[in-house]
C-alpha cells in the first residue's frame, strides 16, 4: 500500500502537519508551564513526533516505505505515550488526561499500519485492518475531538485568549482520522 495521500490533498495535509509540528516545537521550546489537554511541554513534544511522522508518511517517498518501517516508527510514540500514562498516574499530575489522549492517538496510528501489504505478499494483495469496527471507532473519536477542539479554538479566538496550542491538537485529530480512514478504505 502506498501511504501517500493523492494530489493536492496530500500536499495540504503535509503542509498542515508540518506547520502544526513547527508550532508545537516552538511551544515546547518556550517552556510554557501549562499542563492541560491542549498544551504543555510533553503534549507539544508528542504533537511534534506524531505530526512529523504523518507528514513524512504522506510524502511520495515516505508513502513507498514498507509497512514494517511505519509500524516501527509508530511503535516508538505508542511505547513512549504508555510510559507517560504510567508516570502521570504515578505522580498524580494534572496531565493524566493529555497522556491518555496521546497514548490512544499513538496506538490508533500504529493500528492504521496493521493492515498494510507485506513485502512477501503477492503484488496487489492487501491485508484488511483487524477489527474494522475499532478503526471506525477511532475515526469517530478523532473527528468528535476535532469538532470539540475547533469549538474551543473558536471560543478562545472570540474571547481574545491564547489559542496557539489548540492548532497542533486540531491538526493531529484531523490527520489521525484521515490516516485511519485511508487505511480502512484501502
């Protein structure tokens, strides 16, 4: 399976993921001490890693990489986010919600790579994603979260409050939903 998104849609997605990753990197570097669902250093670093991975995967070059490469790539944040959840619960910090959300997102991205063609499979033979209902549930979760995030972004802007941390979160929601949708539709 080629992971690259078709035509202009692909380049728009790559541009949005890259821009959102840059915003998240700047926010992570600034050291803003907010711990929330939408901001904070750990949250922004999670956004950077996952957004960059999706952006690269959707390029023509990244799209041609074998599924095993993408499984390895998305396994790293899945493991890291699992550790973050354990640490957040252990410390009883207020970023437990962010840790759980990003852990679910990382595993959803890893899930999207599970049905992809292996090199030893005959050309054109695809393995469907296991438990497609789980994939559609992931799509629904990320679309709903994108809608909630868009509402929060709109409210923040309308009330002239800082909204920059919401942009990477919104893009990651949309990109994750698209990634899983694409895998389910293959």
